């Protein structure tokens, strides 16, 4: 587990499952070209994650 995974913000169970599928917070962020240690990037990553959860709720 990369040390930057410790920078993960509080997540809901649904968000946590998505992040886990990417291999952790650091890998999730890197997939979108974001740096987990930068606050603006972390906020953007959280917004992306929230959108994934919303999209998943709509399809069910």
C-alpha cells in the first residue's frame, strides 16, 4: 500500500468499494492524473468518486 493512501478522505462504503477496485486511493487518483497529496486534486478526486456512486445508483 502506497504511503499516500493514508491521505484518503473519509469515504462512504460505496465510495470505498470503488476505490478498492482501483487498488487504493493513490491508484484511483493517478488514473485521473491527480496527485493525492495536493488538496485541490484530492477534492476533485472525491467529486469524481461521488459522481461514480451517483451514476451507479441511477442505473439500478
